[in-house]
């Protein structure tokens, strides 16, 4: 067996601590919007790796990487506030699931690229490598 000098176990411990830090918030928000908590964890892991201060190159902010427009739509005042951010992201995800007849693949593609992009592409998964990677990460996390 090859040793990594403890790096893997250190990363797992760090991830576990981040996961636990927001677990109660994620559980209660998932119940409120009738979502699986694992789905919210998977989106947060893919979007920000549990960093509430994360900012994307496109300007999306927080745990669930809300854009300014999405935050305004769901009345999120402080995108850096974990509770507001997770609530807004969960509301958006619930909206997308309803819009795409509970099709998780389309909802996740919409979360990543925007719901209107999925509609413009004929309600199919867009063939962008970033979205395909994103979906793979989400499904892998949910099926562990």
C-alpha cells in the first residue's frame, strides 16, 4: 500500500467537519422544500465545497453559489449567510424539479447552467463538459 503521508485522511476529516457544521441546517431546509438532504449536500459539495465565502468567476456566492438574480428572486438578502444561501438554493432547486417534472438530471443541469438554457436546448442536458462533470459529481455523491 502506498502512503500519501496522511493527506487523504486529513482531507476526509476536513470534509467531514465541514459536512457536520452545516448538517442540521441542510436537513431542516431539505425537509422544508421536500428535497433529499443528500442532494443539497451534493450540490453544496460541487458548488462551494462547503465554503460560505466562495465566489465563482461569474459572481455566484456562498454555499450553493447563488447569482445576484437568483438571490433576488428568492429574497436572499445576504448571499454569504449560510442559512439564507441554502434556503435560496433549495427553493431554486425545488422550482427546477417542478419545472422539469421531477427530472433530477434536467434540474441539476438547470441549477448549473440556468433553467432557461435547458429549455432553449429542448429540455435536454446541455452537452457542455462542465455540466456533464457537474452531473457526474452530483450523482456519484448521492449514490455513495
